C-alpha cells in the first residue's frame, strides 16, 4: 500500500522526484568548468571591497566572495580572472557574458533587477550613502553643504541619490562627476570639490588611505539604502542558486562557529545542519551541479562571513567598521541565511 501511495504521489507531482536528482551543469557552470577559470567582475578600486595589493592580488569582501565562488565550483581559489569594471561598464559586461558574476559593490534596486536582464542573488553588505569633507570646513551636517561642489561617480546610484536628496532638501550644489572612484578620490584630495559623496563604508576606506586621515570627517547623515549583492544574468537558475547559496553557506558557518581554521574538526559532526552544510549527509551540492563538499571548500578557502568582514572591513582592518546591520540576526543585525535542508 505504501509503495502504491508513493507511486501515485510521484505521478501527480513528478517534480518531487526530479528535484532530488543530481543536476547536470547549466550553461554558466559548464562554461566555467570548460575554461577552468571563474571570470569575476570587480571594481576599479574600492578599499575593503576589491582593491589590488602591492602584489596585484585583489583584497576585499567582494574579492573574497569571488574566491568562495571559485572554491565552490572549481575547488581552487586561484582559478579566477579578475575583470575591473567602472560603474558604467559593470552591468553591460555581465549582460554580454564578459564576466560570469559581478561582485562589485552593486546596489540592488528595482529597476536594475527588472529591466536589465539581471538577477541580484543575496545581500552581502548593507550600506548607505554619506558625505566626507575636510574637517577645516567646520560643517556638522549634510544640509550645511549649501552651494558646495560635491565629487560623485557617474553610473552609480550615488549620483541619483545625491540629486534626489538635494531636491528634497532644497540644497543647491555643483556635482563634479567622474568615471572612476580613483579619479574622484584624487580630485577630492586636490581640492577640486568641497565634499565627496558615496557609500559610507567606501568613504571610511578612502579616509583610511589618505596621508592625513584625521583632516577629513565623515558626516553622520545617511541619505539612502544601499544593499549590495553579487549579480548574475537572467536565464540560468542553477548559477543563480550557486552564487546565492555559497554566500548563505558562509553565514551558516558563522552561525555555527565554523571557521577557516577549525572547519575540518566539524567534519562528521553529530549536528544534522552542519552535516548537511559540509556534505557529510544529503545531496545539497549535487542538486546544484556541485560536489558534496562545495560549502566546505568555500569555507576552507575564505572562512565564514564574519571572518571575511573582519579582515577586510572590521576592527582588525585599517577601515575599522563595526558590524552594525551586517552582523548576524542573532546579534541584532540583518544577516540571515535560510537553512540547508
């Protein structure tokens, strides 16, 4: 009787059986494996997010996410081709197939998510736009920037947010617009503009890199919501799942105290959730066309989300940002991953 009931259920709901079968590589995963390299779209330079060090190695929270994606799909963090992209060029590069994934301080907005053939996968950083200016100006709040010249990068949400904020608050300002962050940084330091407006976390990174950081102040005003997310193309749900769930895996690892250093000690854990995460039970990797150890490989490569945050943006880094909204939900933050089961 039980067999008959099960057979009838499968006839009525054939997707139940299909959903449990290991998945063949979709177009993006197949292309990544064929070339044996993940092509990651990155920024032209954003401290704490993606910035080449003195050896040319990209460092930052977005760069580490790309390493996690490479580890999950190819089990090798070195198999990445970095493609630096300006704010204007980043989405066309993804749309055209020039890159496999975009991990580049990209703000998730409704128009970007619906009109450009793109999918935002999961929020990896909650941010908001702010202002930096010289301490010598003696300003305490953004509305005192009446008549100021403000550096901003074109092709970003920052340019639109600044215009919206100024219109709403009846602020007259002169935008000084640049194609790249580095151009805006140099111009601000050279005194071509009174203030610089971009995401508050990037302002903190910029200030930390200045010759005399104490001469610059970041105002407390936050004028926008800037949820950052890795981005993929429409039309490949498997690749969307891989990118999204690799980020979720790093969050689940932090929730369970699993780190880059101790992940091996959690293999064969009696905890069912950890066993599923690390591939000791279930077929959660094969359901996305990956190895059972996909999440283990990602954690072993870069650590959990908290480790990625701390070394790139946190109090152990030159930028010294507190977790705030980017802390786990269990500690008052917004970082929350669905369960692997």
